[in-house]
C-alpha cells in the first residue's frame, strides 16, 4: 500500500487560487493516471501519462495541468480553482497501461470555497 | 468516447443472498474488464478482472461473466456478508486508461 502515495490528504483552498496535488509511486510503473470522484459520476479520468514527459488528456481535463518530469512523480495542478473542482482526487499507476491492474493512491479530498 | 453504463446504482440485500451488478459498453475494441471495490473512505481496489478470451471467471464467492457479443459484463457475489458492503465499480480498458462506470452501492444487512 505504501507504493503509491498522495499528498496532501485534505486541502481547503479559495476560488481562484492555484493548488497542486502530489502523487508519488515507488514501483517504477510506466503509466500514471489522475481521476476525480464525485457522487453520481463515479471515477472520471482527468489526465494520464505513459512515461516521463508524455501526458495526454482524459475525459475531463479542463482547468487542470499535469507534468511528469520523473517517472515516480505525477503532480496535478489546478491553475485557478473553482467550486466545481471540489472533489476527491485519486492518482493511480499501472505497469504497462493496458490490460493490467491499476493501483490507486489513498486520495486527496479537495474543497474549494 | 467510450461509455460504461452500470446498474443498479444502489443494491440492498440480506446477508446470505446473492448480488448481481451489470455493466454495458459500446466500444467493441475493449479487451479487459476489471471490477473494483471501494470501502467507505478508502481507495478503490481490484477484486476480479476478466479478459475477452474468457467468458467467466470465479474467485471464491465472486464471479464475473462477459458477453462480448451483447457488450455486457456482470459481477456476481454469492453468500453475501456484511463486509461486502461497499461501492463497486466496473471498468474497461479504453486505449491505455481505464474508464469506470458510475458505481453501485451495495448494502448487506445482517
């Protein structure tokens, strides 16, 4: 379980502020993902990355920015937080990205006020 | 893009009963269909998965069936126990990422 960790676990921020959610994995998995979880919507893919310096948009990328300068880290930045971005954010990783299990971090509960 | 419909959204059963959750999809290219369980306040965790060359897979009290022609797959839990209470998500592989259904909240009462 310590293989993929997210920080912070809880965050309250104000509308318009920039906030970065961190994700770190120790398995050297190639693929990493960011999902948001909202009641009634399940888990929706925000961005994903196949390797360092390779990222791509998911279902709901607007308002988010990602980077992956190192294989083990995949931070998610909200450039100007809005109330609609209040959610639980999960980072995940997998070995090869296709047809294999995705391992989730413990989640970050973000509240935008 | 790919869409996964999951039903029902909530399911209440008595301990010992069976529970069935069904998912339908549209992309015939999908070949990997996992199911995740999320307990309250915890992270989603894989409980079982099936690949398109297999029609059914069992692991103790849980089983998954896949019908690629009809584009649906189902999770079956037998002899339910209170610890089975959780949110269950179906998913499928869409390119290099998993796309999830909206989840089913299963409540098992003793």
